């Protein structure tokens, strides 16, 4: 290795990537090195493993390819990316265990958030057992879902993530449908009561207007032509009448 920071991988020279030099050129150069060393198939992933290659042979090839790439990275840069990866893992785990559903939140939104966290875990190579994810998702729900959670767990040895999500979402749809129906019944009841009150009020008004004053009998003095509250024989009415005259 000379003063430029070059690195010999096998018998091939490759300039170390330090974050400042041309990444595209370095990436292409690194691919050529892996091709010459017959390690390039590791870049395709395990799903593209040749049928004639055993799992053990692929693991060895993958390890050699990683070693070759690391040799072409500057030590400071390697440490920086490793630290960043560890930080991402910690943040993903923190988000997984602290995610809680708000009381008035939508179950569809909450499941979508949880699934996004689950996807982030895979992106940083963090493996969390599917059954554990189910329990963490259940723990993130408000206390009002305790009965539903108990129903999902009763009589079962294990549950799957897809099953839990499907049950939670179908329960929300069922609740929304029930609320819509009860809301319609309440609206019809309010309309009916409104019509009834309006009819009663109209009836009272028509009843009062149909009574002639000459037919009214005062229950205070027994005479016709006035109501008890305007009876001329009461002291209170006489005082009020005098005040009005003044």
C-alpha cells in the first residue's frame, strides 16, 4: 500500500474509499475485483444462489466478498458506518417497544405504523420472532381492547402476525358499521320527536285560540269573561291596575 491509500486485494490494486473520492468509480472497480476473484455471485444474494452450490459454499463465498469489500474501505469510514448501523438498530427497537395506540386513533393507521416499524427492523437486519411481534402489537393497544385480545389468545398455542392484524382491522370495520346503524336510528328518533313536539305545540296554540274569552270562567270568583290571573277581585291585580293607571 502506498501513500495514496491504495489497497491490494489479492493481486489487484484498488483505491480505498474514504467518503471523498468517486464512489461510483470505486463501486465499479470493486465489482471487477470480485468478478476476477469469482466472488461476484455473492452480490446477488442467497435467493440467486446457483443450484450446484451448497449453503456452506455460498456462506464462504459471501464471507470472502465481505472481507474483500472491507479491505477497500478506509478504517474511519468503516467505523462511521458501523456506528450508524448500530444507532439505527437501537432507534428501531426503541420505536417498536414504545409505539402505543392513542385512545381515539384509527386501528388501520396504528397497524400501518406498526408494520412500518416491522419493515424497518428487517432493513437493519434485526430479527424479531413473529410471535413476539404479535404480543408487542397487542401490548400497544388501549385497555379497551383487552377483551378482544383475550378472545384472540383463548384456546390457541400460538398466533401469527397476519392473523392478529386481520382480526384487529375487521373488528374496527364491525364497530364502524354498528356506529353508523345506531347513528341512523338516533337521527330517525330525533326527527320523530321533533315532529311530535311541533304537532303538540301547534295543537295547544289552536286549542287556545279556539276558546272565546266570554266562555272562560274564573276559578277565583266564578264569573265569566276573565282568567284567575286577571281577576278584578284580587288585591294583587287591583294594585297592578292602579300602578298602570298612574
